[in-house]
């Protein structure tokens, strides 16, 4: 199956970048959210990403406008009547994802593949609310989606071989590198990243070393593009906490949630998206 038109449901930071990535590969994409302001903001952010290339002399202004026109913003599910591949990118809560998938199951053609950008939740459980579990698959991007080439393609219990292969092919179409994963908690990447970050979080609390110093050491060592605390801020402390707690439930004590991170989440300071987390992001 070839994907001629795609859709993204959820116009947050990740959803917006996913839509921009798809349009950048010349695939028409619908970007849907319940809030028109979120849709408008995501499209503005997509324009800004391309404008950076124009300013750097790597893209013509006319090409920017052509690619931007490939993104259709909407708050209405009716526009999804002819899409081949839908990516859900809403908050990391099972009940919310199941609600969205039940709605997508009702408004999209039976041939449409329904994909979730979940970073840790069960694909099989998400698929349970649909009439087409064979066409449900995980399609997990990494932040920032416009830059990071990796996508996890997660096969649920009922995901068909054709669905998984179509998802892998589509990842390559949008210039990403797919890796296939079973439907296990954390899949591949978060199982590794969360375990590594847990050691930094635990060490910081035990040693009293400053968060800034630890992040600086990691960044300067080139072991990662940025330190674990700054990365958590960018990803969203609520999501990071949820994923790590899920890993802890499934795999035990080697996964650890930083105490200050719990406190920040309880206070509503979720990182870059709220303007404050471990760092002040100036919003």
C-alpha cells in the first residue's frame, strides 16, 4: 500500500513537527486538533522551520510556500475522509488515545492505517477500541521530529505484516530510518534512554552535583547532543515522568524518577512547553 495522503491528530509541538516532516517530503497532510489556535501555531512553526532554510540559502521562498500549502489545518474530522495513514500525536494517556482511535475508526476509510506516536503505551490496548486492529501500528517519532531520523515501528498483537511494512515504507518516504519493535513497555529506545537517564537522576540526588554541571558534562563529552535534564525539559516532564514510572512498574528498580521532577510536574512546571522546568525557558 502506498501513502498518497496522511494526517496527524494533535497539533502540539510533536504533532506540528510531524506534519512539517511529512509535507517536507512532498506528501499532503491534514493537521487536526480540537483547538484552532494550536493548529495555527503549529503551521506557523512549520513555516519558521522552512524559513530557516530560506534564510540559510538552502531553499527558495517559492518552495517554502509550495510545501506549506501541503499542510491542511482543521478542527473537523470530516477532512480525513480520504487519508491513507493517520498518526495520532495526543497526550500520553491511554484513555485519551483510545478515544481518538475510536473516533478515527469511525471517520476514516477501512483501508486507512491508524498509527500512534506513543512512546510507551501498548499498541494492542490502543487497537482494542477499533474494528481494525490489524491496521493499527506504533509510529514513534523522536524530538525534534524535523531533525531526528529515527522512527520506531511497533507491531501490536494483531498488527498485520502488510501494515507494519507499509509503516516502514512510509517512514522511508518521509526520509526517516525505521526500526521494528515488538509491543513491549518502552519499546527499544525509551527502554535504553530511560535506564541511562535514571542513573543520572539518581546520581544527582545522591551527590548533590548541580543539574547544570551534569548536563554540561554530558554535552561536552559528545555522548549525547544535550544533557538528560535539559532533554527532559524539551520532551515534557509530565511525559518523561509517565514513561519512566511505566518502565519502573514493568522492569523494576533500575528505572528511577527524579524527586524534583515529580515536584515540578505536580506544580505544573512541565519544561519548555510551560516555560519552566529544570530550566527557565523564558515564556
